[in-house]
C-alpha cells in the first residue's frame, strides 16, 4: 500500500484517531493491529508467513536469553532468518545461475521456481538479526513480550523500506507510548508533505518517465539522452527513497515516535567513505556493525581490511537484489572504497556538514563515479549495462539534447543543495513561521503542496525500494 494512496490515508486516519484516543499503555496495541492490517493489505496470505517468522524468531530470542549457552540460539536465529530470506529472495537466482554449469556437464537443468517475494523481507530480516545480536551483546534489554517484539519489527511506517531501526532506538519509545507534542505534530506534517513532494512531484512526475523510456531499451536512443537519463535516475532513486523515509519519519512523529535519519544529501559527498555515511545510513551502519566489524574490520592489516570492505559491499549489493548486476554494483563501490583508502588523508572523517568552494571539484568527480555505478543498479542484466555504457562511450554528442530534462536535472541538483540548508535549519525555519503572518505563509505553502500532490499523485508508482 502506497503512502500516497487514498486507502493508506484512510487506514492511517483510523490508526491516528485510535492512537490518540487510548491511554499511553494501550497505544502499542493500536499500532500493532494497524501494522498487521497494513501488511495484510498487500497479499493477505503472506500475513500468516510474516507472523510465523515473528513468532519463530521471538521464541529463539527467548531461548537465547534464558540459555546458559546463548550463542547457539543466536546462531539458530541468524540462520533461520537468513534461510528464510535466502529461500524467498535467492532460490530462483541460485537455480538460474547453476543452469549454465549443469548444461556444460550434460546434466538436466531444474525449473526456475516462481516465488513471490514477501514485502519488506530484506528490511525486517535485518532488523530481526540486529535485535538478536544486540540482545546477545547486552546492548539492549531483552524483550519480554511477544506483542512488543512484534510491534518493534512490524511498525508500519518503516516496515517496507526502512529505516532499519535498532532496539535501543525504538523499543524505549514504544514502551512509553510515544511523546505527543505540538512540535512533533508540526514536524511530522512537514516531513510528510516534503516526502510526498519528493516522491510524487520530482521522482515520479519529472524524472521517472524519461528514465523509463531510455532504460527500457539501453543503446537504442542517443548518447545525450543516455547521459541525461543516467543523471535523472541518480536523482530519481534518491528522491524516491529519501521521500519514503521522510514520510515514514513524519508518520512516526505524528504517533509520538522518532525514527533515525536515513539520508544526508549523499550527492554532496566528497569521497566514497562519506557517501556511505550519507546514503541509506541505517543499512550502512548495519553492514558495518554486523558484517564488516565481525569480519575483522580494519584491525588486521591493509590486505584483510580491503578484503573485508570488498566482501561487505558485495554482500550489500546482493542484499539489494538477486542478480549479478547488484553484485557488480556493490563490488564497484567496494573497489572505490579501497582505492580511497590509498589516498593521502583519506582516514580523516569528512562527513561534516560544512562545505567549501574547494570541495566542488571532488563532489562533482565522485558524483559522476556514483552515477556510472548506478548503471548496473538500474539495468536488468549485464548485457543491458554494457549496451548503455557503449552508447555513452561511442555515441555522438552533437545530436539534439533533451533540454527540458536537462533543466529538470539541474533543478533536482539545486533542490539537493537546498536540502542541506533546510535540514540544518529545519527547527529555526519552523520557529520563524510562528508569527501571525508566518502561520498564514505556512498554511499557504502546505496547501499548495497538498494541491500539487493531489493533482499529480495519481501518476505515481511504487517506491523503488519496495522491490527489495
């Protein structure tokens, strides 16, 4: 169910009224029921699968807490979670990948299973694993109630596409029933409005049609169209995904809860390390804490550090989708992270918010690196990626340029820069609208956004990250 749909608006209105109508100790029950209804409105039968996964993992979590040898139950939980994810997401990929090998030795090839991917399985699987590991490490208090556990995993604003929330971030808030205030209500409304604008007006209306037309048959259009489609997709996936996150955070704020920030203007990054501190932040932190560091991190010399980086990014790419293109996408990011570590001064943390004019060349250079790597993310297979790159490399740039789309890309870049200023001064901007005329201006701006979203919302599609 899309956030920008009438059915979701009705469902959220019911949840919101129910949440505000009961005492804080009963708000969790309202949210849990609403979250399960939200999930069931996709494919009802998969709700039983989802609840079964929750029940099995909760049982393993309780066994781990009570056992004298908790590690074995942690391993069982991780294996069960990854096994479930692997069956639904990677079974068909593994079978398809084995067919050429089997055919080369004269063996019969199996049929590729047609398995429908449960909605949000990649996200809630990682959240389940994080809670189990953090409980084992003593970083979060053990969850005593199945209903509390189920709500933590299934909380509907972030269930489908994150952010991937840790137990210490959300569980205490759920136990308190959330903190409702005028400030949170106002911030939530603005986050929802801005997220909808990103998704509906920018990603879906201005960027997606051109991207889809060029990428549907890579190599068939002109080189300028391919180049602008590449930039368009870079901004499309950002505004689509960050728009979802803004809406998720805004919905949570209206329910008195805070979800973590997941994006910090990633295309203003100066290097690969900074990019992964700004793009899909909660996934980057998950990969760091539960994969990269357990592999040894950077504690065992440069060779093993580079191995750990590459392996982490390869698996991060595979997490996004069961296809070799995603593996290549993750591997290329891993290679650039390794190359970055060789540069002088690369160990400094450059993820600060301040920008200097001297940073512009590095920002532009790395932005083009990211855009190139996006080719493997957007195309369906390696042949399409090669066809796209070939047209970029060998096509003529003396042909007519798609000037309207060029303007759209430039405006998207400008909006991305303005986002940094708006995010850093968000509370100050809202405080500045507290006067009488400020309130009128705020109402006009929200009303205009609502009118534009209502006018163009019917053209919107699913969020890109719903497929993961």
